[in-house]
C-alpha cells in the first residue's frame, strides 16, 4: 500500500507534539500555547508558541496541512504543470535567552500536486550568537550520523546546500554554522519514496536530542549586558535573512498563510546598531571570522 499524504501529515503532527514536550522538559517552566487555525483556501494547522521561559525567550513549533489552488505566479516560479496543491510539514524556530545557547531552526515538509507530482524538503541549521567549535562539531556530527544511515552522499551534498542557502548576501556572511538543507527529494533510480520518507522522519527525530544536549551544556553559562547586546545584533541578522531570502516565508505570504504563524520565526527583541564593529580579539570578532561558507565541522 503506497504512502499517502494523510499518513505523512499525521506523522508530522505527532512530531510537533513530541518536540514541544521535549522542549518544555528542557526549559522547566514554559509551556506551549496552541492556536488552531484554518486557511481560507483550504486546510489549516496548529501553531504552538512558547514565551518567557527559564531558557527560551520565544519559540514556535508549527504544524500545517494546507491545500487548494496555487496562484499563477507561484506555478510559474516553481516550474509546475498543475496548480492544485497539498503541503504539510513542521517548522521550528527557537530563540533562547542566554546568548551562549544557539538559535535553532528546523523544517520538514511534503508537497504534492493534483497530478501526483510530489517532493520532500527540509533541514536543520544552527545559528549560535557565539560560535563554539566543540558545539559546532557536535551538531554537524549528529546530522552526518543521521544522513549516513541512508546515503553517504547526503551529508556533503545537503551541507553545501545549507551553506549556500543560509547566506546573507548583502552582509557577505552566513546566518550561522549551517547544517543540512534539501528540497525536491523524490524517488529516483537509487531511492524509493518510502526511503526518502524514512530519511525525512529521521531528520525530524534528530532535532530534540541534539538541541537538548546543546541547551543543557550552555543554559547556565554566565553572561553580561554586552553579551546580550551582541545576541540582539545577531538576532537582527536572523530577521534580515528571514524577511529577505527565506523561501518558506515567501511561500506563506504568497499563499495567504496565517501571518502570526509565518512570522513566528522572528525574535521578541533584536537590534540594528549602526555600523556595528566587533572589537579585535573579542569573542564577538572570533564568531564573525567563522561566518563563512564551507567550513568542515564533521
């Protein structure tokens, strides 16, 4: 029996609930608030947001399963032959309080057209305010381990894709230390649809244990007002990427998605300091030197 879009959506919904439970356990205080919504054009979702916890200042774990008719400009931009679509997935962004705990993003998704054309997409990437090489290596090794279970070519290919995608062109710097990113995965001569799906599920299951380990290691680190100012500058870069380049943000806006869910990825506070320059030999300057593509972390 072939894999159905309903089965995929149901699994994504359970992934959302599981990750929220894991994050609540790590925070120890904050609880997710859920808003269920319907899309006027078809379908809907469940937005789950956490705020003002012990660890997490603001974060969201969103699930959606939407369907309907794509606008002509999207059909043209995506090079499609059909305008009837179904899209489902989970999207996560977490903004911690402590500057030494990194921002994390994950998205796993499935897209299907009325004519049966389909693909999977997604990935996980990390945006530390302060890049710690030990943490960067741990994060990338966890992703590589997941990828290698399915195909040895996945990690190098999807890491490069992430390096290229999560790049702030107008700043000439990466958003963070990257991770993996993939899109339009479907069956081919080497992979069945079920195998692609098992990989996407494994990526989703990698999120909680990997991020919880990084949070547990750093959430009690001491920090100063200067560290917080730097955190907010780095958050500003995150905002710039999401509003200027992020394809998910653009797709949500162009398909009349729920605006609160689309902009859930933005932090509660961020800063844009005019001509900000990190002092030489500072932790901030050291981080800036690592905001480049193609670093080998694993």
